[in-house]
C-alpha cells in the first residue's frame, strides 16, 4: 500500500464512521500520511483525528479510537496505535515489497500522474537566467502531475540559456511589446529588365488598383472585433526567485549550473561557484549523481554474479555465508530510505503546487544520503552465495536509483550510469 492509497484508506474510514453515525463531520477531500515523528511508531502517521475533533465535538483521542477500530480491520494494515494527543500510527503488511514493486514497475515515472488533469498553467518569468531555469523545471514537474503548461518570458532568452542550460520557452515578450514577427512572405524582387507597366485595355471589376511603379495602398480588409474594456491584462510574472546576478552560471555547464540555481530555496540567493563541480561528499549534486551511478553499477555487478533484483525483505540480518567463519554484517536500517522513497509522490505534488523545484532537489539529497550507506550490504561478500535477502536489497537499491534518475530528469539534470 502506497502513501496515496493509505491516505484514501484513512478517508474511507472517516466516511464509514460518518455513515455509522459515530462522527458528525464533513469528510475532508484529502488527508496526509507522513513518516511518524518523535514518539511515534509504525510505518506512517496521520493527524486526521486532531483535524476532525473540533467539528465533531469530541476529544481527539475519542475520534482517533473510532478511526482506529475501522483502520485495523483493513486489508494491508497490521496494526494501528494511537499516540500523543490523537495521532494514528499505522503499520502496514508487506510495505517494503509493495513499495519497491510499484517503483520498479513505474521506473522514472514513479510519482507521476496516471493521466492528464486538463488543468492549464501559464508560467511567466522575468528576463533573468535563474527565473527562466526555475520556470523550465517547474514546467517539467507540472507536466509530470498531468497539467498542461505554457511558458513565457518578458524578453528574448539569451542564446546560451537554451544551448547550455537547456531551457525551452514557448513565447517571449509582453502584450504591450510583443516579440517582432519574422516576415513569412518574401516575394522575389522584380528584375532590372522587368516589363513596362501595362496599358489599360480591359476594364472589368478588379481586385486592386495602381501600377507596379506606384501601387495603391491596400485598404483594411480584416476587421476583428475590438478588444473590450475587460480584455485580459498583460501576464503577471509568477516565477520570481532571487536573481543569480551578477554571476553568470553558464560556465559551470548545464548540470552544475541548473543545480546551483534550483537547489536553494527561491527566496535564497544561489551560490554560483566551482564547488558544484567538485566530486566530494560536501557537494550535494555529486552525492545524488554518485548514488545513482552506484545503484546502476550494483545491477551490473549482480548480473555478473548471476542474480537479479527481486522485491522482498531487505532487512534480514547476520546471514551466515557458505563458509562457517564468514558472517555478513548487519544491514543498515532501511526505514529512512523506505520512507524517503514512499514520500516521493507527495514531494512532486508539493513541488508542483508551490512552483518550488528546490523541494525536489533537497528530497533527492535525502534519498541519496539514505541509500549510500545501505549499498555496502547489497552484494554477497567473500564466499557467501546470493540469497533472497541480497535480491531484495538489490531491488531496493534499484528503486532508489529509479527515484534519483526520475527526479534529476525533472530538474533537467543528467543521471549518469558511470561516475
């Protein structure tokens, strides 16, 4: 059960409680499930009981207990515990296996909308490099969530913004000063030995008057309905991050420059330095791309060893190898990694809703930092034979790699197979 499915399950529990007469509230349109906070337990937690307590006229703990009784009988849920003032902490059956299968099935499109929503979004940015790059990334994320997007810029984008940074803009200019149109009809000029003007010898009804030497001015023959007083005003700028000026990011190249512009929050000034090119742990972009490259390398190494990914329990510990004296160390706890992967669809939705690609960039750093320590336990060591645990760990690593690759693609950044 994915977080989105669990959220729907919680809302169905609320609806059943309302139908049974135990709660007198309006069923909310949506509710969120998140990893448990301090003092919580299980796989996910929700504060829906706290939200409904006041309109229901009942204490939060009573509302939580009403919902707990219904949730615990749901297929796929193994336990529901009420903690604190009324938080519902939910443990799922086969959570990791279902999550990994879903990610591997969707690949880079994990977290994307199933179908277009029909929603049209117009993005308009000032003529500034960071604003244009942010708009390009926001457009990609909105498209992933099923929206139709049109982008425009207040002025003609610099050539290097497209050639180096890879931005793609649908239009530029404003209603007051539209971009100049190129001539679409260019007749061949008359040659120096063009024939002399013709004498009039036929006088039918004609379409035009004048001579080649002195053509008559064309009258108005297209009269559109004039714009009404309530015609739409010029587009307002709705993508306006703190500018990158005066530093030019293009010398960093496409990947590093886009990361430098997209990773900071929109209200923070980006740091345009060569540090984004350095291959070391202090560089978040390097960690994200390195983590992806490592997951791809482990898939190739596993194929060389004769086994492949198969979702299952990756937390099996202390596996005995074929040689008695060899013991595989305990695998790192995968809870943080699983929660980060499960949270990816919500992050994409939030990034689209708030036009904030920095949320996606920071989430990719979280996924990378969670998967890198885990990779050491993916492959067999020494004389150990590949087991079900190794196949499950490889599947979890491949799922993390798919999320990293998909997220980088939405930011317009390459996800290398080798690094």
